[in-house]
C-alpha cells in the first residue's frame, strides 16, 4: 500500500453517448481488456469497474453504458445504470465523439451533469478521425455548453493525449490511500468477463438486428489446474427462431466462428487452455421481460 502523504485516489465515472469510445479508453488506460467493444452502439450494458494504478494515484474507473433516448425495458435499465453512476463519484469524465456527434444523447448528458457537485472533465475523442483544424473550434463550442474543469482532445484507439488526460484527472482526485490492492484490475467476477467476451463476438460477427436481442449466461465454469484447462459451457439467448438460425449459421459455421474467436480471447485472459461449448436458446421477447432481465443481470 502506498502511504505517501500526497497520494490521491478516487472514483471516476466515464460517461458519454453510445459508441463515444468509453470502453476503448478504459481498456487502453488499464493495458488490459475488461470492457467489451464493437462498432455497434450500446455494446456496454453494465457498470464496468477498472482500477488504474499510477505512481502517485489510484483511479477507480466506472465505465457506464452509453446514454441515449431509451425505448423498451432493457434500454431504460441500461440508461438508468449510466445516470445513477454519475451521482456517487469523485470525478466525471465525459467523452464526446468528434467524428460523429450525438446531439440528443449529449443534451441528456449535459442535463444530468448540470446537477452534479463533482468536477467534470471532457475528453474529445477520435482526434485521429477529424482534421486537426476542427479540434480547436470543437473545444470552444463545448466550453460554451458546460463549465468543464478541463477539456482534453484524445484518441482512445491510438493513444494520443491519454497520458495527458490521466495527468489532468489526477489533479482533481481527493488525497487519500488507495481503495484496492496494487494487483487489482477489476471487481468483476471472471464468469461475467467470460460471458461479456462471448457477447462481444456475437456483436462483431453478426448483422445489425442480432446483438440487441442477445444475452449470454455461463452454465459451467470448471478449472482444472493440473491439466492447465478451463471448461466453459455458455448459452446465447435470443428472442426469435430466425435469430437463432443466424447465430448458428449454415451447418453451424457462424457459431463455430463466434466460439473460436471468444475462446482465443478467454485463453489470453485466463492464461490457460479453454474448452468452450456454446448453446443457443430462444427466449421470446426476453428484453421486455422483467424477470428475464433480472436473471440475465440487468
């Protein structure tokens, strides 16, 4: 434990519209993948906690789902998770997408920020995708919308500006000892991370309609240290028979592709060989079913 007098530690909520790059930034800061990503919006559904250890600070990040005008039971819960997280942290990091602004989501977020007492820092993300001449006008436009403590342009994907962003955030954390031991990366159980990795591959490898109808549960998780092997059985839940057919694919080809990609990433995380068996099950309209949402962890 670091007992330096000037050590700083605190909780930081990462907020933003869907696809603003929140999870990509968190994974880059941590140097490990704990939050799943895809080009499809609303990939993150739960609050994801990640601990960043710096020489003079510990930042406990909470990666929140993208805020959007929610419709339906699942999306309403997702947005509630995001907005609730903002009320109980030491610092809020708002992320905005320079390349693809989301005016309606940004309006919702700025309204939520207006009632907060903690400092708010703005990260203008995806500087690698816009002309350099567009960055300064964007900073000026955003500074008129909210009294941000700091505005930092970054590229979460490429890493530009991330070190500066961490340095700026550190100055706004309260002094105090770390909350987590030095080897802690997240408080999430391994089974949750494994389920998320499988769900990410469904997001990345299927068409537009599939991801939002998908939940993943872990049925079996057995570790065998003697054989350096972990056995995982998981179920991919969908809402319609047609979706089940798409995920399984011709002669099971799509499900094999999803399984192979997920297994590779799970093996990297667990540092063991992994036997992964996937099932696909239809549960009609689960995203509108309160009991099903609760069972799937939403």
